[in-house]
């Protein structure tokens, strides 16, 4: 499928559409050996040979990024007033079509996937696929003795969830749905409000030692496992 040259270059992380427009007009871009100065030039990015300043570009249609979202950052693609998860990405990972898979609320940190693979994003967030999400929580008060049982029964009408009590005021919870502030509401209903919440796993992916605010591309085996988890392998 043919696409505009400026969109292809922006998709590859060479800058915004405005920035790559300037790059194209400067004569720095070649397509199949010929200099192209028209930002609206149409090409098949998967078949064309694209060079910028003499360096060939490797085109990939889909991108997958794992971010450790810090608390206080908005899970959104743009905001006029607040920092968003896209603002955290380094230039090498930034793409104008990346979208977060689901949401972590402003006060929650942890693993967030961003991708431009629309069908994967849809399936990862659809209840049908029941992708597990694991969170570590620290609480303001001690949990009641029946906390795990009440989670398993479907507290507040939510789907059943797993709860591993780690201490009087710490727990690890596993959800297979992701409604607005769900865990915070569930813990509050047990009389143990959340004071700290971090997502550690999303399906087959683990946060590992990635520091808050840092991001990395997914490895090929991680992408394969993610696709397999929702029937897209």
C-alpha cells in the first residue's frame, strides 16, 4: 500500500511531519536512488529503498514499546497542560501513531505497552481475551482475613481476581479486566486504601528492572508471546 513520504519518515521516528517535511525539502532523502523533495511523494514503504543522508532505513510497519510509567504522568497521547506517556519516549522510540494499550491512572506506575498495531491493541484490551495484569500494592491499613476470598468472589461486582497477601499492608493482585481505578476501589472496599500501586506484569511481559520514566523496544520473542496470547501468532 502506498503512503506519503513524510508520513513514512515520521512513522520511522525521524521527527514530526513538519520536521521531516524540512528534511525532505533539503534534498537529504532518496527513494530507489533518486532524490525526492516532495513531501507528498507516494511510495510503498515495504518495497522501496529509502535513504536519508546516504544511510538506508529499515522499514517496519508495527512498533512495540515497553515503558515504566512513573506516577504523575497522564496515560494519553497528547495534553496541552500535562506530561503524557508519549512525552517520555526518547526520539529513537517516538512515533506519531503509537498508542498506549489500556490505561494506568495518574497515580499508578509500572508496565505500559505502546504500539501502533491496532488489532493487537484491541485484543489486549478486550475482555474476551482475559489478558492477566499483575500489580503490587501497598496499603494504608491492614487487609481483613477474608480479603483473598472476597477478591476471588468478584468484589463490588467486578470479575473474580487473584490476591496474594504479602504482609499486613502489602499485596499482589491479578486482574483479567481493567476498569477505571478498579484495584483502588476494590482495596478501598476492604477498608485498606491504596497508597502505592505498580503494575509488574502484562500478559507475558514483565517490568523487570526498568527504571521509572525509561522505555525500551520489545524483543522479538516478547512480541511473539504477546501476539500468541491473543490469537495473533
